[in-house]
């Protein structure tokens, strides 16, 4: 059985990257980061509830660091962009890529991170 908690930090980020891409491909519109979290908290049975925590008011899910890293990695890979503050949307590449092609996604993320760190 798949156990998210037993994955390495990098594997958890890889998993989150794929989950975000899949969701964005379903909705096909720019969404707020919190909408992604809300969807994953309700529909992804593998991510433990501890990964989703509410803000100080207890009403809205917070963006945890691992989730932020996954979003940043997708952006550096050219798969998502921010059409406005707090919003996430797919690029043409992000819309066309098959989420089952995990090796290509991993390569794009790795190359994007290298390029970003080099600059």
C-alpha cells in the first residue's frame, strides 16, 4: 500500500507536483492556491490530514512549505505560472503534458531548478 508519510521529502514534493498538475488539468482555469489545497484535502486519500492545517482563524487552509516548494518547482519547470497574485494556472506545456509521464515532469523540474539556481 502507498504511504505518503514513508516517502522522502523529495518524493513527497514529486507527489504533490503531480497532484497539482492533475487538478489544474481538470479545472482548466486559474485557481487560488487555497482552492488546490481544499481539493487535495478532500479528494487525495494518500496525503495525510496533518499536511493540511488551518490558519490562525481556523477557517482557511495554510500553504505549508512542502506545497510551496512543489508550486515553485512547477513554475521553474515552465508548467504553471501566476496570472495574478495568489493564483496558479497552467502554461501551454502544463496543459499538454501527460501526468503519467513522470520521468519527463521530473526532468523538467530538475532542469528548471538548475537553471533558476544558476541565474
